[in-house]
């Protein structure tokens, strides 16, 4: 998995810095959380993405995450969640990987076993790192006595 993550990061870094990264249709800037030291409260998507990928900037991640979730593009944060979870060990990003995978597949039972396993790994990883919502969800799964990632996933989401 780390090999694929490094390949993805390498592909991003090969992109010409002058090229515009695609933002969701009609978007050019993200309104960021207020910073009292600055009058300008907007950043380009490209700036936020670069801060996340190359610096592990939690504030940039939160801003991009908020923009995607608030505008009905929650699955778009998945790539950046994986980077923040794996490279920068951020607990919220671990939970966001789980949530993104769940949201992508929640309307269908056609989720493959590899994706189910990946989602559950990140849920348990978030709980281990102390993420409150993940801890509650994992506790619910463990108290159910259900074994196996697919069965646990279905217990949580296919009622």
C-alpha cells in the first residue's frame, strides 16, 4: 500500500506548478477558517492540496475537508485523507478514509471485500489513535461479537 501512495504523491509532484488543478465545477477558492492575522480568508484549492500533500498541514486539510463535505463532494477528500492518515498520522483523516469509503458504497451492497477490509482497518486505526466517534463505533462492533470485516461493516451500515 505504501508503494501505491508514493506513486500517487510522485504523480502529483510531477504536475507543472503552473497548471491549474481541477476544483469542483464552479469553484476556484475555498473560504478558510478565520485567521485573525490575515484579511484574506480564501485560498486556492491548489494551495490547500499542496499544503496537505507536502507539509501535512492539518488546518489546510480541515479547510479542504469542510469545503468538500459542505458542497456534497465528500468522496473527493479520500485521497487527501489517505495521505494525512498514512504520512502524517492524523486520527481524523483515518476516520475520514473510513467515512469516505462508507459513503461511496452506502447505497449499494456491491462493495468488494478489499474495500470493506480497508474501511474497517482505517476505522480501527482511528479508534487506536483516540478518535472519539471511531472508538464508539469500534466498541459497538466489538460488543456485537461479530467477526469478519464484511460482517462488521454490514452490521454497522446495512440495517
